């Protein structure tokens, strides 16, 4: 075991400046999270409470084991769009009767819980996590169905929600629906396709078409209860498996259903020896510089995240701008790839490829800590084979079968984002720090490239080049790319699973590692063709 020695000076001006910048970003993040927690606003929250109903997060709190953690996912979904922050739904991983489950809850204070395009994307991501990690899915339902003004973006892809429920069930992963209010139109298929259904007396309403639609379609007069009430479904249609007297009773029944699943974890158990890091996690606030062009040592992060700050580095003298090695987090073994100086050269790419293969042979999950500007460019590096060596690393990441978890700490640009297992490479989980940025390249580089291309075009046509226009365009492009590479923008589009406080990194990783071990942890035994 090799305990990392820290060279971090928590009393330095640089540390203080980094910490202040991070705390400022965290304050901005808290303000956006408050919008999601606030739901549809005070008026609609009070109206909902006036009907004797619990809020979405209150339902989740009663559902979960007392004092157990809840890892909320995609809380900033829809940020920067025309829809409310949070997308009118809450998703996350929590413990019910000792069993880790994926939990989703409609927020009925936001347009009656109706699904907009971002609600759909968020729910589909939750279903994907449940399927890949073998987590029982519990849906807390109260939704009027699709948000009709956005139906063109919801209706066709929305069918995947029902597909996912049937695929989860077919894979032997339990699905539970607890219906608190409306579950109408397409939403009626959520309980209809779940393994277990709980409805609340005089509250639940589940029908393909409500009384007005039935009247228009068939001329039949009907009322909510006879058409789709909880007692009707419990006594007549058989859609309800359990009839609850009120919301707390419904959540009690859901907990009993999960308890009776006798669900087991298929991955290896963690080591009982999991001492905390030897360094203060508060110090994670001051490691990443405000200017991402300034390098930082990711080992300072690793030392404050892994068990006992122990890290057995692999090839420490080769490909030194990428740190690779073995560690434990909350008793779970992990292989870590962490960018040290930003740029990935041929040596780093080959080192990463070998390391990823070793992790797959040993069935060890991989943790990617991002701070990369991408693969090195230039004549020397092109002639040295950077394309084929970068392709080797991307091949290894693409075909690796052990669980991957990515954390964006700093820059994550270009193909380096891919090689370090960005969103398109299907990590089980991906989180960002408030300091992170992700884009095809840095704002100044991208604006500069466009400027060079424009100059060459003007020269080829024999036209004069307008320097004032060039400066204005460059400034505009830099501002656009800067805003589009920030973590809240990316998280709003579900390009990560949430922006987290750096101090929570170890806890978040522990929850994720526990979740991925609900499924078997098995590595790939073969790869595609590598260009040598």
C-alpha cells in the first residue's frame, strides 16, 4: 500500500483564491437547486398542500429508510430552457428496506406533473440506470400525462418509457408504481406495465381517457371514480394490487413490497476495511484553479477521496500527464485514470489502453477524473501516431465492460472527453464539479480557429480582411462557447447526472459504487482491432 503524500498548502494565496472561486460557484449552484426544490412556486405548493397531499420530496423521504442517503440525479434538468429547473420530476437512488432502488417522483406542483421533453429525458436516464445497475424501480406517480403544448417532442419518444418498464420486468428487475393522483392517457400505462401497483383510495385516477374524452369519443356519461378510481381498479379491473387509505399508507405498502422482494446484490461485497482519507475533504475546494489553463495535480484529489489516501500508481514514470493506479473507495476496488497536465500524448494513450485492459481482466470498476484539453496536435505528434494511439485508448474505453464512473473536475475538451469516458461512452454515472468545462475545444482556441479560416478565405478571394469585425466575432464566439461549456448548461441538458460539491465526491462515489455492484461486475475478455 502506498499512501499519497500531499504537497497542498492550504495557507497559500492560490489555495485561498481557488477556494473562494469554488464557493462562489457553489452559491450559484445552490440558488438553482432551490428552484428545483421549489417546484411550481408557493401558490401551487400551497394549493397542493391544501388538498391534503405530500410534496414529491416528502413522499420520497417517507418511502426511504430513516436517515438513509438519497443520491438525487439530474436536479438541474431543463436549466436554461423554457421549462422549470428540475423538469417537474425528481429521480435518484435511495435505500428502501435495506434495498437500493431507483426512485422517480412526479412533481404535481409543476403543471400537474405533466411531462415535457426534459421530464422525458430525465425519466429515461433513470430507467437506463436502473436497468444497467439492476436496481428495482419505484415510480411515485401523479401526472396528467404529456404537456400538450410540447406533445410533438414528447409523444413519439415517450413510448420508450413504457418499453423500459417491460424490459426491466423481462430482465427480472422489479417495477413498482404508487399512484397518488392522476395517471391518465399514456400515463395510465405506467401502472399498467408495472409489476406491483398501489393506489390511494379516493385519490388515484387511472384511465386512458377521462370523462370529457370518453364523452367526446363514445357519447358515454361517466365519472372519475367509476371510470378509473382506485376502488374500481382494486375491486373490478384488477389493475390495483393494493388499496391504500392515504398517502403514508401507500408508501408503507410500497416499502413492504420492496421488503418482500428479497433482492440480492450480484457484485462482490466491499472490503470491511475502509478507513477515510488521511487529508481533509474540505481542502478539495482549493485544488482546482479558477483558470483551467493552470495545471493541478490530481493526486491531491485522489488523496482526499480514496480509502486511507492509498494509491498504488501504475507506470508512474511513463506518460506522466495521465496518472493511473489502483485504490479503494468505501471498500470497493477501483482503477483510476486522472489527467495530470491536461494534454494526452501517445504514451499516455498507450498507458491508458493497457490499464483499462488490466481492469477488465481483474473485473475492477474504473474511475475517470477529467482535466484534459484533448489529444496533442502538431506535425511531430501526427507523425508519431497520435491518431492511432488515441484511437487505441478510445477503443479500450468503448469496449470495456467493467462499470465506469466519470467526474469532470476541470477541462474536458475534444476527443479527450471521449477517451476519458464522456457521456457518449455510456459511463454508469457522470458528475461534474462546479469548476468543470466541456466542449469541442476551449473558447479562445475555437474562436481563433474560426478567425484563421476566415482570414484564409478572404486571402484566397483577394479580399481585404476586416479586423474590427474579426475582433467582434471572436468575442461573441468566445462568450457563446464559454457559456455553453459551463456545468449548469451541460447538466441542464443531462450531459451529466448532476453538478456536485467537491467535498461530497467520496460520498457520491461510494453510493455509485454500491449501486453498480447490485449487478455483476465483469470485464471484457476481447477487444477490436488495434492499429499498432
